[in-house]
């Protein structure tokens, strides 16, 4: 969710994408892309992918899509996994709307699948911000019929820094991975060397909610790269390995080099936000993306990229 309306970075793109493509539909159950069979993946349009991990003790839901309607489809698929020996647990990786607006399926008086919703204390706090309600109202207006029944439903089981879920056969280690947002967490499952990066890495690049959070976001990327993960799963990228993390690190490194040269040459960035600072410091989106020649929305190639350059510039 975009809590900080004064920040440089807007998370407006997914909404725009949904409206442009008029693509509101059901989440898709993804065929196994090379991950452990106990992992189930559900992709809702191009907006977000959420996961479930089936362990001996728990069925763990990792984020709840964008609405009770979409989340219900995911739970219908998972019904065979809900046995009497296996308890349901829900995790919110962070409080962005595209990860938590299906929460009411699990908490509240009309919850279809009552279960603890686990999140960091930082994440929980964001649900009480007035911006949560105003963003919901805005998005409901922009997407008639799709989000009408969404009710902001906070997590119910909180931890401070880290939490371990011992599922019996699999262990889920939840740890802070901040920068994209101040409350962001990621999950590592050592038995199957699988990392759920959520939004800490994504294509074409992750965005810090505020420019001053960029150094922390890059630090998180560097930490994620040290994991001995054979499978890495993302909420906004289809890759199944560490390539996104490496590409994101390289992208910011490239920008940093260009900024360093520009500063040495005495170049200064103009004040106005829309200015093409990429051309100014010879740092085009295509060059900065290196191998990744994906067909990205114009926003990412222009304003989003300019914002990243400014954030890196400011951090040096
Ligand atoms: Zn997201």
C-alpha cells in the first residue's frame, strides 16, 4: 500500500495496469516451475503472485492477494491440503494492499477460514493509518465491482524482528528485508533452499517507498544474495532463481557508477521531478537493465527510472 503520499515513489502502476488492460479476473494456479512440490503458487493477472507452503503441521499462506474474492479462489485450490492434522497459518510479508486485502477471509466475524494472521509489529501498525482507508476508497472507485467487499483486516499474531515456523518437515524463517517498505519481511526455507523474496526484489526493479530508504533496500538485496538459495520466488517476477536479485543489484550499481561520473564532471540534477535525468547522466533504462530486455511499462522506463537515479544520487 502506498502510505506515504509525499514520497517520491508511487506505487500507482499496478492500478493503472489493471485499468488499462481491464483484466480483473481470477487468480491462476501456476504449474510447478521447478520448486518443491509442497509449494503452491497463485498469480493474479500481472499484478501479484502469492504462495502457499504445505508442511506436516501447517498450511502456510504467504500473502492474501487483493481481495476476499481472489483469495477464496486460492483457498478453494488448497482445500485438499486442509486436513485435521494440519493447521492453517497466514503470513503477511508487508502491508502493501496487493498482499493483504484478502486478509478478511481469515479474521473477523465472517471469516471463512479463521486462522492466525502473522506479521511484524511494523506491518500491523500500518493497518491503522488513515491512508489505508483512503487508498481502499480510491481503488474501489477506480475498479468498480472488484474491491467492493474488501475490509481492512489487520494481522493478529505479531513478532518484532524474526519468527520461525517449525512445520515438521519444513522450517519457515521469517526475517526483516526492509527498504521497499519499512515493514518488509522475507522467508527462507532451509530444507529446500528456497527463498521467498516477496517484493524485496522484482522486475524490472524494486522501488523504495521513500528515496531515503534506497540504501536499506540495496543492503537487503545484498543480504538476500548471500543466501544459498536454489529456488527464489518473487511476488512481482516470474523467475525461480536468484537472477532477479543479481539483476537488481547490478541495476543500482550501474546507476551508481553513472552518478559518480556525472558528479565528478560537475553535473547537477535539475529540481523538477519529471526531468529526464537519465539522458543527463548518460544512464538510459535499457543500458541500466543490462541483459534484461523485458517489455516493461513506460512508467518504469521513464519516471520510475528517473526516481531511482535521484534516490541513488541523493544517497552518495
Ligand atoms: Zn507487491
